[in-house]
């Protein structure tokens, strides 16, 4: 797993990243730690929890929204490079040149014109311009931030966009052929943009909220509690955040809204209306799988990863924390059989696993010693015992350890030095 095959390099004058070279300037603020995170594509690693949740969202959209010929309505994009232009990340979304969200302190700049995307919205305009009317886009995003249980400078978003022609929007309502998407000389209000007709906006907003409510109901089940909060984004109006009730609190999971018409116009789709949303994949996965700490998504620990390897992506998973309970370290030493080929380390690992089962967290060879006079060889292994769901007792550990001592002599022909 791990990084790109092309090692990122921060040089004197330039930064090498994903096969490109970016000249440094007074805006450059990317760090080696962040560069090392680029190219992992956690959302594309099979059975990673972020992959699981992305696949569940894909499956839901594929089965719920089909086009006229039975084809999926939404196309899915999960391989776009996180290196974008400042123009894509901000200007294309109508974010003014002096907007505080452009601060060097909040973003990772390669230089004045290039950055790591701060949101997946950075790709809205290019994908609309390429002719797509409905798409999902998943990827890693980067924001300068602290590191704690709920903040990490790299996280993952899923963007969704859907555009409607007047035919698509109004064919669903009786008398719809009387209605129009646009209104000349209109005014911008809290409810709508100047060029939009109120009827069109209300239908788009309704479709957006229904789509997202169906999505979280699919993910969390029919009892999920959802609420909508008005908010502001420069690229949507009206704009909303969806919050989901989690452990007695409301947690923001996504931002969304009716796309600014100026954006659609610049993307060559000025004759349509659209909605867009951007949701945090970690947020959803943390609620859905009870993952207590956002840093765990970067874990390569089998005790984390193996809990998500399920046959069916819809299988409910409740993550069992593994570091909460104290470990016990016990060593075991023995002389190997004289015919050295009668013993292999893997035999021992298998034996420990079969006796100790899930109580054994880790086994390592800590000493390999050959006696200078007799030529006999001995191994010492350290076994870490830890239960994922409770604290073990000394006595319980001693019993298992003694059982291993007995079995290793009986089954592997070694002589204990216990
Ligand atoms: C955005 O990034 C907008 N681009 C969303 C959007 C898309 C609005 C399309 C309108 C149309 P925001 O910064 O609120 O908005 O982030 C969106 C979601 O990403 C949040 O709701 C949250 O689920 C997730 N998120 C944001 N910051 C973090 C963080 N530090 N750690 C984990 N998840 C985060
Ligand atoms: Mg937000």
C-alpha cells in the first residue's frame, strides 16, 4: 500500500509530486509529512472503511437512479489528482480573491498557482463542462489543521452534482409545461438566485433534500434523525448543511445547495439548473462503524483493517477498539531441535495462534542465540496478549502461556528453557 511509486521530493527550487515538478515560490507551504500522504487513495483500497462507505453510496445511487435505458444515472469518479490549480479550487467556484478561506494558513500550496485541493468541489466546473449531468466524485482533500480525534489535515469527501433541463424538472409535475426554469429581472432573495424561478428552485431543493435523506436512510436505517441548517457557500444558493443525530448531539455531515447559475454558465450548462453536495466520508464512517478517532483511518494495523473485511459491503460493522485494554508481555525461550530443518518460525506462530486465539495480539522473535561450545540454537519469542473487548487477568494469561509452553515441546520437538 502506501504512497506513490514516484517519491515526492521537496527540493531547493521545486517540488516533485506525482510525476510533475512545481517551482517553489513565496506561497509554498507544503510539508514533507503532508506530501507523504498524497497518493494513498484510501477511498480506493478494497475493504478500507472509506472504500466501504464509498461503495455503499455508489451502490445506492446505481440502484436508485437509473436513466432512460436502465443505465446508472450518476457516473462515479474517484481517481482525479488532488493537485489542482488555485483557479479550480477557488475562482471556478466564484470564491472572491480576498476570501479568508484562501489563506496560506488554512491550505497547502505548492506555489501561488497550484495547491492540494481543499474540497472536491474544485472539480465541479471541469466535470460539468465535460458534459456530465449527474456525477459522484470521491477523493482526498487537504486543509491545514490540528491533529486530534476529529481533525486530521487529510480527509476524504464525496461530491455529488445533478443538473436538470426544464423538461426533466417539470415533467414530474402536473401542468409542468406551463413552468419555466428562469425568470427575467428577478431579485435574489433568501430563497433563490436572481435568474431562477421560485417554482424551479423549490423543485431542485426538494429533489436535493429527498436524495440526501434517502441516502442517509439507506446508510443508517429508517430511524436516523436528520435536520437541515441554512448556511452559506459562494457557489450555491440557497445553501444547507445536513446534520445527523449521533450520541445525543447533532453532527454536520455535509454541505449542499442549488448551484450558482454563473458557475453553470461558465461550465457551458447555463440552460440547466443543478444541485450539488459535498459530504465528509470520515464523518459518515465514524458514525456508521463507531470509529472513535479519525487517525485510525491511516492505521495499517491489521487489528483495525481486518474488522472491515466483510463478504457483503452492507454488513453492519461495529469497530471494536483494541488499544483500550492493557497488554501483557510474556517471553518464551526454547532450544531448537538439532536437525535445524525440523523447525520453522511459522510453525511456532501458527501454534501460538491456535492455542491463544484472539488473546494474542503479536508475536516477535526477540533473540536468536547459538551456543558457542555446543552449537545448539535457541529462540526467544515475545508474545503480547491483549483482549479487544476486556481486560485480561494475570491468571488467564499465565494459563494460556503455559499451554503454549507445553504444546511447543510436544508438537515442535523443541526443548523448553522455561
Ligand atoms: C465544503 O467543503 C463544500 N465544498 C461542500 C459543498 C459542496 C457545499 C457542494 C455546497 C455544494 P465544508 O468545509 O463544510 O464544505 O465540508 C463539507 C463536509 O466535509 C463537512 O460537512 C464534513 O462532513 C466534512 N469535513 C469538513 N471539515 C472536516 C474535517 N476537518 N475533518 C473531517 N471532515 C470534515
Ligand atoms: Mg461545513
